[in-house]
């Protein structure tokens, strides 16, 4: 896919104030750790995640999505009346019906003429939504779009802790639950628009490539649990192996499509899983780890929010400068991988 007139005009992040450290989570798991004689500190040691944020109990995904949407409109030069599309792109949703985008649309105060819907594709949803918006902009159907994700992983982490403490699980049986403890909460929003609407330097979305390996769709599965909670089980080892292999194939297609190389990319912004994924991915791509910018250490895995929030953090830190070629490398359970070329 290629785009000629599409820009990432603005980007904003909204984070909860409540911090959960890995040590605090392990303290809540003390009965399990003592029963199975597990060493304390293993959660941070194995993932590289020191802490993550959590929304207050009862927060709706649309609340988080709307907070980020209002924040990005506060820094955007695009008028609300020019927004022809609003997408809520998170894994988390308020309910099955109506779309969470409907609630967030009202909370943000967007025009009635703005089309609204959800896009959900695990941790890849935000990038998928950007591509949908870019296609509509490129075709001339709309001039600008607002894409937002509000992820609330608190119910999943709470349910996981309850299951691990109250269940009679052995060391092998707890493995599918381990990835849940890396989850954090957050929200992000972006205004995507036609180049003509940009004031100042345009951050151009040039194109990209997507590949799927859906034979691995059983490796990570999440659904509702008892009493309104959430449950997810992940085969982390096989997920890591299959995900890195898919990313390597996607990177080959991406470089062929864009003409970019590992040397020409100034900064790589990846989905934030943890230290093992980061190391294996860059080894597979033959890319210098110094081109990475990570946030998982203090934010954990925020689902669809992680990659765009990391891009925002990299820009704020001066790790991405004007004109830099930035590779956005997203992946989500399913398995699906999407990489976009961004000229900042």
C-alpha cells in the first residue's frame, strides 16, 4: 500500500495516575509464589517491566478513548467540522452494542456528520484504523479522521490474580496466565488528515505492508469471564517464535514495497511486549537495537495503545526529529503484522 497525501497531523496520550509495580503484583500473588516456591522478582526479570498504569475501577474504554481524543484536538490545527471519520480502535470495548465509538464520539463532542465505528484487531487495531482512515483520505471521501484507542486491562489483571491465587494450579498450569500480568492501561489519539490541512511540517504516512499468519490464531485468546471479568491465555513461547517469524517476513515485504532498509530507518517503533520480544525481533531483522525506542519498562503492554504512545514518547524525548524515516512495526494476536513507513 502507498499513500501520497496522508499525514499524521497530531498525536496525544492520556495515562492513568495509578501505578502498579511488578513487585506489588507479586506481593498479591504471595500465596501462589510460596506454595509453588517461585522466586520473587521473576516478573520483572523475565519481562523487563518494572511497572504499568491502571485506570480507576469502573473506567470505561470510551472514557479513556475520549480523554485522548479531547487531548489531541487540543493540540491539532484541524477543525472538528473537517473530521469525516472517528474510529475507536482498542481491544477494550464498553459492550458488544453499540460501538464504543458512539459513546466516545458523544463524550468528545464531535460533529453529527462524523462517521463513527469500531475497529478491533488485538494490539494492531490502532494501525489498522490509521490505514482505513488513510485510504478514505487518499480516495477523497474524507479530509481528516480522528483515531483513538482507550485500553483498560485492569479487569484482566484483577481476574488473573484471583485465578492464580484461588486456583489449585501447578507450575505448568500457570504459564498461560503469565502474559496477562504484563498488561497496562492507557489511551492515545491521532488526527490523520490530507496534506493540504497541515500547518507546518507534514508528518507523512508513505505506505506499508501487512501479512497474516492465522494458523497461529489459537496461541493467544481472550474473552469474558465470570462476574463481568476478562480472561486470557497465551502460549508465550510459541507466540514469541511465531510472531518474530511473521515480523521478519513482513519486514522483507515492507522493504521491497518502500525501498527502505535497516540502515535507512532512523527509528523503529514497535509494539511493546517486553525485553525478550524486543531482543529477538531486532536480532531477526538484523537491525541495530539502538534504533529502538521502548516504553514497556514503565508502561507495560497497553495493547493497541502501546505503539502510538511509544511514538509520542519518542517524539517528546527528541528521539524522533523532523524528516526522520520512522518504521512503525505493529503485531497482534491472530497473528497479524502491519508495518507503516512514516516520514516525520
